[in-house]
C-alpha cells in the first residue's frame, strides 16, 4: 500500500513538473525575455579606500564614491572607465587634475550621472549674488587635461562642477606653472573629445579650452562660467567638430568661440547650431567683447539655428577692421564661414544696437529673426552703426517658463534654476531654422567610444526642438 502511494505521488510530481516546463516554454514563445547589458568594465576595480592619486587604470565602480588626493595620471597606453553613478570628490583646497595621456571613458546615464565635484561647495544660485563670493568662480580643483598623447576623453551624462582653478606646478606640457586651469582641455589634434548630455557649472576662466582635438559637444548645459572673462568653449587651432543643442547661460564672455590661434594643423573648423544662449557677456567689461558666439583669428566653420536672448552682442565675425579697447583683432577665415537662420531677442536698446555688432563683419541674413530689413537702414554695411529701437521687446521666443520682457538685470540670471527654456508650440522660433547644411562628422559613432549617435540639425530654433530630440536637461 505504501509503495502504491509513493508511486502515485511521484507520478503527480512528474506531471506537475512536465506541466511547468510546457507552461514555461509556452510563455517563452509569447514573451520577449529582456536581459540587461552588463556595465562596461576594463581591468581591475579601483578601490574606494585609498584617495585617488598618481598613475591609475581600470574601473571606478557604479554608485561608488572616490576622493581625490593628488593629480591622477592615466598613462599613455592605459584606460580608465567610470561607471554610472560614480562620484569623484575633490577636497576643494588644491588644483588636483586628471591628466589623460591615454583614455578616459566617463559613461554616466540619465538615471545615474557621474559627478566631478567639491561636496563642501554650496551653489549660490540667487539673484544679485556677489560674484566675488560665489564658489562657482573660485576654481576649487583643476580639470581633466588631455596631454599631447591622449586618445579619448569621452564624458556622457557627467557633471563637471567648480573646476578650473589656479595651478601650482603644471602637470601637463601645454599649461604654464601658475596659470589658470580649464575644466577640460586637450592638446592632441588626433584625440577624441566627446562631451554629451553633460553639465558644466562654474570656472575662473574658460571651462573648456581645446588646443587640438576632434570634438563633439552636444546637448550640454553650461552655467556661471568665467569670473571676469571666459567662454563656454574656447576653441583653438588643431580642433574640428561641432557644438550643438547646448544651453549656455551666464557666461562671462561668449558661448562658443572659434580661433585658429596656435598654428596647429588642421585649421580650426567648427559648426555651431541649434544652441540656446541666455544672458551672456555681462561679467566681461571690455568694449566689443562677449555675448553669444564668435569667430576670429583664422577660424572657419558655420552657425545656424541659434537662439540668443539678451546676450550682450550678437554673433561676432572678426573682419579686417575689428578692434576692442584699441587692440586690433586677427581676422577670421571669413570666406569659409557659412551662416543663416539665427534668432535674437533683446530687451534693451544697447544690445538691440549690437545684434549685428558694430565694427565687425557679420552679415545680416534674410532668414534671421528679427528680419534685418525691418530695422537696418537702406544700404547697411557690416559693422555700421544703426538704430535698433524698433526691435526692443519684439519677437518673444515664448519659452515655457522664463520671464520676457526681462524683469531682472541680465547679469543676475546666470543659472537655470527653475526656468524652462523649452519652446511653446506657438513660439515664433518653431520651424524657422534650416537643415540645409551637412554636419561636420569627425568622431566615431559608438555608445562607449564616441558619439552615441550623430546629431542632425532641427528646423526649430535653439536647443529644445518641440519634438523632444534636443537637449534632455
């Protein structure tokens, strides 16, 4: 009797197991199994127990916190990978740098950005704050510096905060002892620099200054950079690439600036398109300096679909007679700079009179907003003085949340805060851009080793097309 009960139990169990297998197989045929891709890793995990200093390679692990205790060196044939959510903390009292002779890949995600920051520094994003007391302009650590041998500096969904301090003994060949550092800088025309979907907050001078690289700077946010001078991206000779879909607010001087200074090959060639630039140029006191975007000293390239709001000057192209404060400027490669379809909104007569900067070579385009023929005199010549009073407060771009006409001093709004610079569906900036140019593609397309995808221009002005394809911040 016991044997019969045992056989019956085994038969029932066998039947249940067979049914489970059949059910599982049936589910597998109708449901797609999703397997998460493992985090990218190279070499050994770097320990969090010892402060980072000296030569390093391997992987900084996801969601881990690392403290920097000296200059970090990634040697020529080495690679450092930083996984999503990692925090790299600087003490804030020394200009420590990441010196990249090989490759660094900071691969954050929208859900888990990476941060290079000073945890003791507190952002003072308040109206009318004294810039002399603002930690954004103190330069509390050095920067990420690509030596002449660097191969890759790939930064995605990464926060670069409070960088660009004064160096003691320079850790790289291309910056002098005692000079001001830059949050990111490079010195290899063949090296790849990707800054994608990232945030740059604060610096003493330029937060980013390439002295040669293949660059892809797309969908980033720049706030409060440069104490009394400094561009969001100050590009020098040996650099080619694009600056697109960036939000740039509160720069001391310009947003992007292209110069062929330095004599390296190739000639500087930069495209700037679909950027939104707000209130730039008000911590730079020099006449003729600052505001939106700039081409000078032999640089070539182009600019399209940029949306500029209350910037000190409109786009500046240095021609044969340009000067500021009595100092002659070096002429840009004016024959090889293409541009059209740029949008300028102004709330004061001073900047209305500089939408096309006096003394510079920027030519009005019929596709610009406001339409040049509605406020420039008949027979206008580039660089000529004119009366822009008729365009003050006109052509409001209609952001989702930003007060226009301006209710505060332009210099007081240098940060994003709770503002929303996306366009309302009825904005006059919608559909007024152009896609009639070829994008300068100089970096590889790769989720880890290059641009996540090659960006294309939008007909909606600025960095926030209404289809959501632009800046994600």
